[in-house]
């Protein structure tokens, strides 16, 4: 309820004016880095077979956000972040890094043309078992497919029968079951998905970019990074498997793309101290979590950088407030 009211307030003109004031008066410092996380940029309902929970923005909303960043912030490349960490060159004040996870096809269709037009660098994290395998769907898209299947009026799960009689029930079922799956160890989670959802129905077109498309984007200037091969929560598999997944995705990228940087994004933010230490040993220089907040590069752990997730419900003013150091934490607590 409080969150809903806060969200309503963030859509209003007074909040936007307040953010403008804060942006003007905040003490913007060098080496403070905001990292934005996007997943999908698409029209609402354009790909009804994919979970809308990962819709980050509509094409129009994304364009407005990027035009704002181009005018008021310094959008940096991941290479700039690496140089700042090596103390070669500090990041400018108002530094923002734009990242996309999972390499959904709509990145090439809607996001990249806008970024390219505005000259904004971007990094895309790829789960490398998915390109050129259109029959493989991410588990949350399989779950969404099952709960939105009009032929089903209920879903049998090991935890009981979940009714799917109305749109509201389907929405709540998806949310609840998605959170449940995230509490399981990875193998148990995938077994749960297979039992409950059955065989996935192949979507009408690939959901993830293929290697040819990724090579083409890399040639045009998109930075690609590792995101494991099969997208497990890597703090819910053995350490050996976590390392194999992380290094395997880096090797896949090197084989398919050529020279890539040792950078990583934790699938669904799954990370703990041991996993981060393992990645450092494996030679990764940077890794991104899903923990919200800004990074002060003087003190941040480069293997556990925070990011700010953007959702289709995030008003531009709420996004802006999260980029202002003084209000970032507060805005993050209520932003969708
Ligand atoms: Zn992901």
C-alpha cells in the first residue's frame, strides 16, 4: 500500500520538480557509478509468450530514458569502469553504465537502434547455452507459459493445486511460484519446472539473439559479457559448477565473438562471498549483482557491483531519483 502510494507520488509533477532540485544541488563526485539493468524493451503484450515481469520499458519509455541520460549524465562504457578501477582514469561525475541481461531479441529490435543513434555504450550479458537454441526457454518464461495457458484452469504442483480461473489468479500464481522456484537449489528448481510446466511449447520465433546477430552487434560496438551458460542461480550449485558455468560462458563468447572482457553478471543476482571469490580466482575483473544502489569505486567490491533494475512501471523521475546519491537508497526502496 505504502509502495503504491509512493509510486503514485513519483508519477506526479511535484516529485519531478523535487528530483530536479536534488539533481542540481547534490554533490556529484568522480568515481561514483550507477549501473542500470534492463532485460526487455518491447511494446506491452507484443510477445505474449514471454513473461511480462522482465519487461523493462516500452520503446517510447526507453527512448525518453536514454535521451535524458544522454543530456544529463555521462554514460560510460565498461572499459571506462575497468580503467577507473586500475586507477588510470577516474570516472566522470554522474557516470552511468547501461547493461542488458539475457540477450532477448528485442534488444536488437528496439534498444540498440536508440542507443546507437545517441552514441551511448551498452553491455549485454549472454547466457551462452541459449543463442541458436530456440527450443530452450528460460525457466521463468516456461512458468509463465504454463500459468497463462488458456487450456489450464489449475496447475498441479508438489505444494498443491493452484487455481488459474481468472487473470488475477494467474498473475498471483506466477508471482508466488516464481518466488518459490528461486528458493530451491538449482537442480531441484529445474526438476520442479519440468514436472509442473511440462514440455515447453516452442514460441513462434526465437526469444534470444543468435550468434550471428550477437557477432553483428559486437561489430557495431555492443560489449558482450558472460552470464553463465544455462542461467542457474550460481550460489545454489556447487562451487565447482559455478566456476564451470562462469568460465564456460566466457569461453563460449570468446569462441563465437573473439576478444571479450572478463566481466560477468550473476543470474538473478545469485551471489555469495565464496562465489565472488571464485570468480576473482578465475580471472574475472568485474561482476554485477542485482542488489540496488550506487557504487563508490573507491570502496566497492568490483566482483559485487550494485545495479538499479528498471521495470516497465518505473517512472522516469523514480529512475532519476535513484541516480542522485542523496536519494538513491530511499528511491530504491520504493521504486518498482
Ligand atoms: Zn539473466
